């Protein structure tokens, strides 16, 4: 195999596939990137057996079909260190590959491409296209509520659910819940899958804020997101997601609205006194007023008094200040609505100008 390619053409695809490659693995070949030439395209593939990233580059000149695997991080570091705009030549001979540009030449060991365990193509039971910006907004609005290393493994991911009229994402760690949904332009077969946390964090990096569509394919064990020159594939979590609808407060009768930035900045200031082990904040409501109070084990205290639109009875509730800030950082418009029932029931938070996203936070005992 001999290939000559411009540095800028291969650098970004190589960076993409490196995102899912572990430099130290029990299987040495999983620290390598698979490089294939097929149909006059250079194909780069990286995997950790749970997720796979494939990126394609069209070659300007004819090259014979071939395949090798090369240490991924070393290859990336070498190419990244070359000057901008130079041409790089790859030449494979037996169990080594030569990488050269100008008077620079490097040799790396290779492993057999036949031993590379990349995921195979699968028959999808559901496939559809969705604008990248729509999927990005759905994930951005909910991914912060995913659990991390919870023994309830099905919580360590994000629920992607499709029904007759909506596509929605749901995430919960058992203490809070985030839900966001969008109307479907064209009918899609109903579907419900759980995408692992690590895969969500990689997928969000690929999505752009544009109307260009990404093609999604789903079967019982995998999800594939096809961006054209980049294909992202992940295994799905095999489990039953809890009924999130039961978590949503049914009839919260104490409602107040407040300027989003005003209350967010108040919580940011109050958070200065929180500690790694203590994140509680007291929210006290009275007529047209909200008082935010917090303290810490050093007996330091903070109090913020805000003017809000509230006409209900007095109420006091304890909440996790980090959870509150996560929600307020997600709400993009100027006004946030808090829906409360009593001091021991969960709080529902919504965007006044976008009712398609809902956030639930369980109360804390202070």
C-alpha cells in the first residue's frame, strides 16, 4: 500500500476516530486505527468494542485496495506535528509502515487488519433522518441528568423515544429528571432505546448546529448515526427504562415565574459557600418574593432576596443547588417557571417560552 495525501485532509478524520480509541488496552490491536483503501477512498476506523467511529476521505489519485492497523495516538501525534499544508506519504511493507513528508520519515509497527474487531453492518428495524440541530438540542437539553456508574445500569445513558408525533430524549439519575421533545415532520416507526453515556458524549461532538440531516439506523443492539463522510456506531444498553411519566408532578399548584438570568446569578453566588459534600440550598417563597439561603459546615451563610411573580401561600423547600444550575444553564430564554406542590414533593421547572422541555428535581432534607 502506498498513499499520498494532504495533511489537512487526514488530520480531522484521524482526530475523530482517536476519540474512541484507548491508548492502553488488554487487546493491543484496539490501540490501533484501521486504515483501509477501498473504492478510491481512505477509510479510518477506531473502536473500543462499545463504540466505533468511521471516517472517509476521497483520494485524488488511484490507489490499490489494502488494509493495515497502526498505533493511533502515535500516528496522530506525528501527523499533527507536520507543518500545515504538506503532503504525507504512507508506504506499507510487511509489518511496518513508513510515514514521510519532505525530509522527515517515521516507521511504525503494524498489526494485521484481519484481526481488527470492527463492528459489522447490521439490518436496521428502524431508520430515519433528523436535522442535526434538532438532535443536538434534544441531547443538550437532557444529557446532564444522566447517571454515572449507577448500579441501575439502564440509568447510565439517555433514553431516545419515538412515538406517533414526537421524538424525545429523557435522562435521570434517580434524583432529577430532564425531558425534551420535538414534533416529528414525517411519520417514524415507534422506537425506544437507551444510548450509553459515553456514546452520547461522543455523539454530541459530531452534531452541528445546522439543518443538514443525520441518518439514524436502529436495531435491537446498535444505533448508527451516518453523517456522510463520518459514521458513528454504538452498542445500546439492554434494559427497561423506568416510567418517567410517573416522576412528573401531576398538579403542582404553587407556581412562580422569574427572570432566568437573575435567579441563575443568585444561585451562582450562593453556590460559593457550598462544599463538595454539601450542595443544599433553601428556597423560601412568600408573596412576590423568593429567598435563597445556604450555609456550610463552617457556619458561613448566604442569602439572596429576589422579586418574583408569585401569589400563593408561603412555602419552604430544600433543593440541590448544582441540579438547579444545570437546569438554568440549559434554559435559553428570558423567563423560567417553577411549579411546586409542597416542601416534600418534587419541583417541576419549565421554560416559559418553550414547554417542550421539562425538568424535575427531588427535594432535599436540610
